[in-house]
C-alpha cells in the first residue's frame, strides 16, 4: 500500500506558464531520479513510490498561483489499497458502504469526496478497478470475500441486481430526451406514476416537454422515474436539490416507504432531510479531490453527530479542527434600529399574483424567507432590491444593494476569465481588501484564483457568487438560495461568514433558502410565504423566528427538536412519541 498519494488537478495545471516548476523543485529529480516526469499529454506525472512527501512541488505550484497539486499522507490505520482510482495521480476511493435490507442508508461527506462514485459503483455504472488500470471481477470478488458486500457484488457482477438510480446531475436529462413529453418518459419506464404525480402535485407537467421544465419540476420527474421502477436497490443522489421544503419532505416520506420492501441508499447535504429519511449513516472523509474513505456504519443520530463533531473515534481520525455546534439561544433582531422599511407590495402577472405585507429590517439583522416554490419569494426580494417594479407600493431608499441571484448564469465573456480576473473586474480594488481575502479563504475560493471560471463545479461557482455579493459595496445583502450545490460544511461555513459579516459591519440581509438548518443558523426573524404555487402568493412579514418556523412546520405537519449534543435541529420521525407530544402541545419548532 502507498504511504501517500499525489493528485494533479488538470483543470488548474498550466505547465506551459510555470515551465514545470514542480519538476524543478523536486529534490528526487535534482538527485537524478524521475519522481516527476512529463507525460505523453505534456502534463506532469508523479511517482508516488519515489515521493518522500517533502511538499516542495506543492509549494512551487502555489507560488506560481496555480494550486494544481495535492499531496496527502494516507492514514496509517488504512492498511488497504483503493477500491477505485481515476487514473494515474487521480482521485482514490477506499472502501464501500453497505446496502441493508429494509433500511435507508444515508451517505454524508464533502463535495469531491467520492459520494457519487460510490453510487455509480454499487449501481453497476462504474466497475471498480482496485486502484489499477483495470481489474477483473474475479479480483474484485476476492478482495471482498468474507465481507457483507460479497454476495451483493457477486450478483452485481452477473448483472443480477435490479437497480434504480436517480443521478445527481439532472440537468443532463433534457439532452437525452429532447422534444419529448414527461408522459412519454414515464410511459416508457412503465409503472404506476399517477400516484406520485398527484402526491408531489405536479400533474401540470405531464404534457410539458422535458426541456421546458424548471429545476424543481425536473428533479421531481427524475425522482418519480426512479420510484416507479421495480428494483432491489434504489439510489438517490442529492434528491433535495431545487426542491422547496415541502417537496423535500414529501419525497423523503416516499423514499422511506421504499425501504419496507427494498434496499435504499441516499446522498444528501440537507442534514434535516438526511436525518428524517435515514436509518443508518456512512461518513465519507478524506481530502476532497484527492481521496475519500468510507467509515464504518453508524446509527443516523450518532453518524451525523460524529460528522459534526469531526472526530471518528473508532478509526482515530479527525476530519475537522473544531466541532460544529448549533445555538439554541433565542436570537435578537439586530440592533433594533430600523434600517430599511417597505410598504405592502403587490405584483400581478398574467397567471400569478403576489401580495406581501409591509415590514422592516434592522441594522445587523438577517431575515430568513421560507415558503413553497412558485409563491413569489424571488419576485419579492427583487422588488425590495429594485430589480422588479411593484404594481402597488413604492420602495423609497438610498441604501446600496447587493443581490446574489438564484440561477448561477455566466455570460461567455465572464466564463472565459480566470477567477482572479472575474473578481477584479466585478469588485475592482475591493477584491484585495483584507476582509475579502479572508472570505475567499473561508469559502475555499483562494486556491481557485487562477482557474478559469468555466471549469468551476456547481459548489465552487456558488461560493464565487456568494463572495462576489459580499464583496460589492452594499448596505443590504440579498441572497437567493445560497446553499444550493454546497455540501454540509460549506453551507454552515457560508452561514457563519454571512452572519459575522452582517453583525460586525452593521449591514442587513434577506435570505431565501430551503435548507432549514441554514435558515435556523442565520435568521433573526422570518418572512413566511403561503398560497397556491404558480397561482398566488401571500407574504407574512412580521414573524419572530419562533412564530415563523412554528407556523411553517405546522403547515407541513412536521415537528423538529434540538439534538441534545450538537443542538442541531432534528426532524422527528412521523408518528414517533416526540412527534405526537409536540403536535399535541402545538410546539412544532424545536423544543430543547
């Protein structure tokens, strides 16, 4: 087994500009051996057997501002070879989680740590190579002989497992089903889809072309297409993306029902949803983009708390420096000094009407905005920001506005720039402020400064848009679904960064999001949207956090409590003793 691995990010590597600084810095190369050599495609190749782990190649790459090399030592306790590796100097995955009958197994871990790779291996899309160029099924089965995975992999090798797989990247579905209706797709799969269409309230999409669907509609169609399959093992990769809280919970309930007759495995970044639907947890830890290790199985509460605590005791591994602990202390409404007032606002479109009650926001305050998709949340904050003109009500303010949009759309000109060039053009000299550099570091953008914006992942692009919105000169910050595409850690770091920025600088912030953990961590008060999606919306603007969350959860029929250890919000299982007690008392929102 290798003591260390070296991973090269080819999107960030620019050997033609640095003239192979990594090769020149390597002491093994200077001694006459080839620890780093030039490959046939001109990219450097690192010999991990010769590597002494000095890190000089990494420092040389960082000095050149490319940050393309990751060198990591493998934990001593991990005395095994990888299950899969993406080529020479590519990402390595160690171990696999264990599907279990009549259980939903949740997978939690950072972006780029191997979660989607796991689902693709267990669903038969990828054949594991055991860290080599290629491996035969005989070798793979010998590797897992005597383990709980042996019988499953044997059936998989013979294509004897009926699998249903909901992929992470649903945006590719319209490319495959061009000019096809949703009904055509579901009819081809077969199965009774009418129940799920009615349950999720998406009857109107059946005769739409797939290319015309919104992100939320496309996600629900992909989930329905997975649910109606007759399978032994169901895989759901990030099923809550694009969905509002109500839809997330409806989907979670249906996924839980599957476990009564099949095995189910789910990757999810919304902790409340993951907690609600899972029976067990595997933590994936390691170094994003370099390697991922699958932990032993845990009970759902213990697994999530272990992940947040950051220390995996039975493997003697620390995955973060400080534990993440939530606060159950009631928040104050900023400085109580009114900063911005708005009257009742109305906006009427051809098929949709919005009425939003008047209200205000205080200096140093964050207002969370909750409600179903299609009830006018984005329209409301665009009216407050001056992007959309209301039909009734006038916004009078000289305050500077910074707005992060819901959709992460880049024009061709911006996509061709490096991250550094993009930020300087948008922010000018503010891009070099000490505080802004700290924000870039905290959001893990600093290491991507030389990378082209077009090469950024969804999570990296979201972080860039958030940083840009904070960096712009503003009095009020508007964030529309900032948690989308971010992993658990990134969501909580983002929440802390924004909250610290608003409180320390005496600004104000409106945030629309569907992750209740994010809203809970950031908000002082709540604006709650109700109505009929796509038809009408009504915004209640004068609710405390307690009032707003309690009213919102009551409408969903879901109760939440505080975890005794981490204080994180936890959804009670429907019909549990705690669920019944809280519903009887009328306290749907977090008891201690």
